[in-house]
């Protein structure tokens, strides 16, 4: 399926060195229920990733993070710098979700949806398509360099580079409109920052998914190091049933292996051969395990061939494997203090997030008094104050806004009572407000400006100021 590197300790004069040499290994292809899930999620995530920049929504890109204009477009929503609190909450939700899912079922994210896993899978598919299966890859690697080897290796890297470049282009298309970026690319007129990030991300993808692969998971990913603090004895993890499998040993299918003191494990080593990080799950839970479940699919196939029950390697908990309770009771232990705490906190934050997002008003208004004219007397003995309102239409559609004032009996807007603002536009409007002198019982009284969209009463904001006599 693809080539990887195993860690072989370097031994010198009978002593093990402090470093290891990485030698390429070639994992076998595997099929099965978990593999199909992994394939489906790879396809789903990449359809979303590569497709979203080209999706149009009301005449613009549906998902666009326009850093130059300081606006984030997400379908109907437009987020401004003032809305970054929602981004912070979204990151908190993501972190708590990771904690919850890890406490329940281990490294589900790593095994099925992590970009490193996804792009490693994609690069491995390309590799197997061009170089063949794991045995053909071994043979190709061992042969001397010749025209056939150069053609295959060169074709593989050419396909990798093309995929990596398109991945980098897609990433930048989330920040520069995809149609604009494509026009610039075809006209050889890309900006310096777009060029840098396309090639930087392409290089990172090519290096991480093509060469480093499991080394990223083992040594660069911090999650591999602190995941154990989220595990407990009731966490579902990929586990080898040592009570059923030991003692290991090869045998013929027809023999009575139990009479010879053998367990169900035939010691075929296929679970190791299919592992993308090159570990032996039979040695117990290890931080290098990314939870892809390839070993479960492989072992189940062997058990089928031998006529043994499936599940020698399976999702289980340490307590169930140790015989504290049966596999049928695992689901009863999912809801425990840790997972209940995560669930309650996460649910509360999600509900608050959705409520505040639904109640979000795409309008901002600030009011400043005209400092040149504090107050003045006009006809009919009325007192007039002048203000400047800065109104920001944060909606993706244009609106006409009505401006009203309240706080003093008979207070009225004499000038600047209506304003039209285009989509995502900002307008400074001068507003004159008048009140009857007899109603002004203090030198300064608070007043409130109400700015409301004429065609949508739910879009309304209030700004406070003061009225001077």
C-alpha cells in the first residue's frame, strides 16, 4: 500500500545508541468494515475541502475568510472583527468535543479525520496505483536504478506534487476568492503572498504525507503525548484480547490447538503488517496507535479463514479485557462522571453558542456628539443638538434604516431620520434632534437613538448619548 519507516535501534559494541535508524516498511492493503468507514470519511472530507471554495452563495463565494477586508463569509452569515468571540467559543467547543470523544472511544479523530491521516491515505492510494501493492513496492525499492524505476518513482512524485499543489491552491482559495485566484494563476499574475502560501502548504503536504507520515504522529503531534490523560479503564480503545489470544503460535486449521495450550492468535503478524505506524497492538495500548482499526479488519479476516470467532483484536475497554465486566456491559460504562461532565459542559456551551448566533443582529451603531455646536435654540423656542452616527450594515444585503430618538418627552429627529446603506457598508450620518425647552428640566439628560431596518424589524440597535439644554 505504501512505504513507511520502522524504528530500528542502533547497536554499537553491544550497547544501544540513543538514536534509531528509520528503515522503510511496506504495509499491506486491508479491507473491512473500518477500512470502508475510513475511505468514506477521506472522500467526504476532501469533497468538502476541495469543493467549498467553488460554491457560490448569493453572488459571492459561500465560504471566504477575507483578511484584507476583515470579514469572514459563511453562507448567510458575515462575521466582522467584533465577532471574533464566536471564533473563540468555536475553538472551545472543538477542544471539549475532542476531550469527550477521546474519553469515550480513544483517537477517533486521528484515525479517521485528521488531515495528516487523510492526506497520508491519499498519497498511499496514489503510490499503490503507480507502484503496485506492498510486495511490488518492496521489489521496486530493492532493484537498481533503471528506466523503469525512474519512470515509476518519477510518476509517483509528479502525481504527489500535483495533488500537493492543488491542496495548497485550495487552502489559499479560502482567503482569496477561488475564481480570482484561478484567473491570476492562469495569467501568471499571482501575488507574492498567494504564491508563498500555495507553495509552502504544498511542500508541507508533500513532505508530511509523502515522506514523514507516521513520524508526524509519533514525534510532532502533541496529542499523541497528552492523550493518555483523557483515557481511563472504561475508554473504548483498540485492544488485543490477551486472555483469548495467548499463547500464540502457528498451527494448521484442522488441529485441536487448545489441547496444545495455544490461544486464538496464530502469530501471523498481519496486524503489524497493516499498521500505518508499524506497532504491534498485541504489546498493549501505545501512544503511537492512531486508532485507525486496520488491525481489527486484518485480524477478523484471519479469524474467518481459521474458523475462529472474530474480535481477537477489537474495540473494548481495559476493564472488559481484564474481565471486570463483559463486552455486553461496555455501553453501561460509557456514561460515567468524566463523560457526563464533558457532555453537560459541551451541551451548555453549544446551546449558548447557537442561541447567541441566532440572536446576533447584523448592525452596529456608534454615536458621537457634534463638539462644534453643543446645543442651539431654533424656531418655536426648541433646543437642537447635533450628532454624528456611524452605522455599519453587517448584513450581506442592503437595508434602509430609520433613526428615532427617545428619552425626553416630545424628542424628535428633525434631520437625518433615514439612511440607505449598501451590503457590508458603513455610513456616517449627521442627525439633528430637537426638544421643547420646557421639557428639559436638567442641563444634561440621557437620550437613546434607535436604528432599525425598515424591511426587517428584528434588525435594530440602540445607541446612548446625552442631550444638552
